[in-house]
C-alpha cells in the first residue's frame, strides 16, 4: 500500500489462491473495508457463488496481523504501508443461490 499526498491509498489485493492480483489505486482512507472488498471482488472477477449455487461472502485477511478485517473498519485506520490484503470466500450456509 502506498499513501499518496492527497491521502488516497494504493493497495495490493489478491485472491486466496494468489492467482489473481490487483493494485487498487486512489482508495480513500475513509472507505469502509466492506465497500472496498465488494469493489475488489467485482474488479477481480471473483465468483459470487459456489459451483452448487450457494452465495459467497468475501472476507479480507490482513497478512501483517494475521487477522480478518471487519467490514465496518475504515481503510485508513486499519491498514499501513506495505500491507497485503487477501480475499477469501465464505459460503453462506443455508442461503439460497441466485437461481431462487
């Protein structure tokens, strides 16, 4: 992550496999982590549901601390320069898929 003069951040984000990586530029520090995750999932073209049709919810893991970020945290408060974010899916058990 790089902090720009105007306060915006550039973040490195990957999927859990490490095969898909993006650099998200100009992320405002007051952006909610949940909003950032949704945008990154869309930009990376990650699947929205499992092969059986159950919807995924993506979570962000902050490698430096070995913890999952809370969707309500602010990017500028939770992250530091050089942090890496890894997105991983969680199946919403009991949820209905998009075909329902």
